[in-house]
């Protein structure tokens, strides 16, 4: 299997605890065509905050988008999130082990069809 580079695409990770906040972020990103696909799963987060170790039930959000749209995605998350410091991590999509995603052009086509290059906030 081959590894291809798809540097114009990225995955953005964030979390939320309040389902209404998460839904608003997700709905806004999709309505503005800033994400091709958003996946959510329940997690337990363990972290240091204000001098204490905390554990909270949260939802982790995986947002598939274009590198060029990342600033707008980050802006929406910061604007709508209820955390003082929301986690926002951008990971480049640098390749995949499966030919069905990249070698056959599925991922670029999927993201291109799902995301508007001209999305404006």
C-alpha cells in the first residue's frame, strides 16, 4: 500500500461538555460549509487545570476540513464555545494507508464536494 500526501486537508479536534454548545458549533460549521464531515464520540478527559487534576465527561469532535478554512473553523469554535480555553488542535492529513481513500481520489473529492472554498463568515 502506498502513502500519499494530501496537504491541503486537515482534521481539527475539539471537545465540549454541554451538548447544546456542541450542537451549535457543529451546526454552524456545517451550515457555513466549513466542514465536510464532523464526528463526535463520548470520552473521559483527565487534565490539569488551575492547580488541580480534573476528570470530566466530554465529547470529542473530529472535524474534516481544508487547511485554508482552518482560521474560520477556529473562529467559530472560539466564538461559540463555553470554555474559557477550548481545546483546538489542527492535524494535517499527510497520507493514508488505504488506497480507497487517497490513491483512488476519494478523500479529495469527498472534501471538495462537501466544503465550499468560498465559505464566508
